[in-house]
C-alpha cells in the first residue's frame, strides 16, 4: 500500500508539471499571435489613413477640375468681342464618342450637353437658310443669276446654294447677328461700322454695303475671290485671352524641420515606406511633405546610424558640407603651390584639404563620424570657384 501511495503521488506531480508546461506554452502562443494581430491591425489602420488622405486629395482635385470646366464653358470671342459657347477639342471628342454607356443614356447625355444644343442650333439655321433660298428662287428673285452659281437645270432636285452666295449677303449678316429674316423692303438697320474687327476701305474694293463680310465671314474666314478682305489683323491679334485665375504653384515651398521630426520621419519611412510615411506625417504636421523629401531623410538617417555605429538616433540635424571654413588655408596652399611653379590637380587638392581638416577639426570628416565628404568632384568645383574669384595673397 505504501508503494501504491508513493506511485500515485509521483504521477500526480508529473501530471501537474505537464499541465503547467502546457499552459505556459499556450500562453506564449497566444501572446505571439496577439502581437502579430496587433501589428497587422496597425498596418491596416495606417493604410486606411493613407487611402483616406488620398481620397480627400482626389476629391479636391475633381472639384477644382469641375470648377475649371464650368468657367471654361463660356469664354470671350477674340473676333467679335462677345461671349460665345466654347468646347475644347478634348471635350468635343468626349461628347462625340462617350464610352461604356447604353444607347438610352448616351441620347439623354447628348441632349443635356452644350455641344448637342449647339449642333441643333446650327442645323436649324442651315435648314432655315435653305428654305429661304428655295422660297426666293421660286419667286424668281435669284433665278438666272450668274453670281449665285446655283444649278437649276436638273428636274426634280432641290437647289443647293454655294458658300460665297450665302455668307457675303446682308440677310446673312442679319441672321448671324440675331435679327432673324427680313422681308422685302425692310432694311437690316446695321451699318458697316457696327461690324467688329473691320475698318472702312473706301476705294479699295469698290463694292457697296451689301457685299461687306459680316460676322459669318469673321468666324468662318470664307472670302470670295472678287471680294477684298478689309480685316484688321493687328487689332485681332491684340485681343488675347486673359486668365481668370492665377497659375497654380509649380514647386513646393522649402520647409524647415526640427532634428527630432527628421529622425521620426526617417524611421517611419523605414517602417511603412515613403508614400505612406509622407501621407501620415503630412496629416500630423498639417502641411504637405513630398515622398522625395522623406526618402532623402531616410538616406541621411541610414548614413548617420552607420557612421555612428548605433541602431537608433533620436536627433537627425540637417548638416551641410561647411567646407568654406577652410577656404582661406586652402587658397594659401594653392597660391603658394602656383608661385613655386607647380600645378594643383583635384587629387592633390583632396589630399591637402584632408590634411587641413585633420589638423583643424578631424571630427567633421565622414570617416570619423562627421558629415564632410572631400571628393574629386568637390575639388574640381572648388578650383573652378577659385579661378573665377580674386584672392589677394598676403606677402
């Protein structure tokens, strides 16, 4: 019995230890899974924030483009100095060939567009002109005229007027000016000086007021061989379109960042990438940060960490070469070398400058953890600057 009790106690202790080990292992697995889950959730949250910022910027761009499209719908005509409907070639192509829509949607869309209304007006105007000419021909007023060029010999075919007969007549001017058709005996009430963009040629053409080109001739530039153009092209070229708003800024402003901000931006770029880091820090700082700026900070951060031999730095100051501190000693060396009859090459200047910096402040060199890099390119630039300036040597 004593042996059985001892064996039972041993088994109980073994089972308790196994249970404890299993519980500890399960807790470790759960904690690892929770850490990974938190990392994934934070990553997804950052991505959602970046996408939200991008959506807001795209929405702002779309609103600005819609405003520009509305303001560009009507512009000043450079020929007749009045507001006319205008569509750009791109908008014209979009109206003519809409894509990925049904036929019913296309028809309703075209009817609502400015282009469709303009086309309908032009078709109605051409039909009215044709009907008016047919009526005049039936009345015998323009039949047999040699200047019209209308062929009426073919039976059963409606006559079609030529361009030079339609667009250089008084009734055509009245039609384009919005006065409608005039019956026989009515005058148009428009004088030649009312036509914008023209000046009076008294004895150049020898024609009367009926042959003066109207607004249609201004718009379409259709001038018959027997008609002289009295258009003042200089005044037309002087009329130029004035921008309604200022041109958008092409480059960003140069902003200053504290060393802590630069280090934080660089670390975030190393963790989530340049695009997402730029979006997150732009929202945090309240100003736009370019991804290229973030990349340059990351490169500077990596170089600083590597040169200092540490894993992380809290401050990342914006350091410059500052080689101008040694210009006086370098110039003395170059002038002494030239007075002795020798030449100064970029490689010799690199060695001499490195010796000067080592004597003055060796911590500024890159190999000693500094930020100054003395390269042959810098030496060539310094020699060009030395040749373009005047140094006064002290004897």
